[in-house]
C-alpha cells in the first residue's frame, strides 16, 4: 500500500538531547513537509522540500534541521536549541502540479522530560 | 503571506442535523486552492473537500459542501445529516499555486472542534 510512514509514534527525550523523527513515503511525491501541531495553534510549517537536496524554512524552523538525500525520505531533527519541543509532529507529501492535496502520516508525539 | 482564520474554536450539532463551519482567508494571490481537512481523535489528517479558486461552482462531496465567496475571501463548510463519525477537528487551509516563494505550501487555520451529539 502506498502511503507515508512516520516513526516513532511516541518518543521521549531528556532536555539537551537531539532526536530525529523519520518520514518515508512511497507515493513518488515531489514535495515533502514537516508540520508541528500544538493545542489551539493549528498546524505550523517547520520545513519543506520540493526537490532532492533542497529544502526551505517554514514559519517556525528555529531549533530544527532536515535533510532530503532521497526523494522518499525527509527526516526531521529536533535539536537541543528548540526551546519547547514537546508537540505532535506531522509529515506530509504531495505531487507538484497535481491537485494540491497533501497526504499525511500518522504523526509522532514527542515529549521532553 | 497568507492567513487563514477560523472564528469558531468549538461547535456542536445534533446527529442528523446540519452545521456550517466558517473560514476566512487573506491573500493577494489569484491562483490558489482551498481545503477542508478533518482530524478525528486518531489524529490522522483526512481531506474532506477541495476548491480551486478559478472555479465559481461550489465543491460538493456527498454530505459535505462549501460556500466559496472569492470576493469576500470566505470558504465555509456545510455538513448535512451529521453523523457521529463526523466528530473531529476541522481545519481550513490555503495553498498558493505555481512558482515562487511559498508555492505549494499549505497554510492552516487554527481549527474548529466539532462534536456530534447523539
């Protein structure tokens, strides 16, 4: 089945540690996205990539980093510089020039202890 | 930059009744898409309905329909014959098209929590 796989679903981290969230898609989509969801805030864009080896900052990129070495993979690293990392993280993808519909993974819940 | 505003943080509706969720947006673009996404308690985001800005006809998908007013920058979602499975967060979203900064990015509103009451 085609889709987007995020892992892990739940992650606990101590303060000062970096963690990496995985996002893999087998939909052959060009563009991939990372969103952060907090209660009452909707979804806010962290980073996005429209092509391999290229990515752009979204609205809240500080304290995060990404890479796009392969078309199907777009991992997100939450660094120790991110001041409030506890949140729900959603990965998405779409085909450029298509219907515009974003397909989402099931999300990763990060909790900083 | 685009902004999307959902003015109703929470709403409730009786099963089988009709409910309308409001959304307004601000943009200087002429070519864009608008979306309603649903996020049930499982937190899986699901596309409900989509509207191309160049189309005057309002989109419909079974029990879901929109009222798209381009001049007023308004994009409301009507759910008819509400079902218990419609209980979810609903997000309105905007996507700028074509090339240039910000294209093919989805900007979300803060969401409306809809509860369907038996």
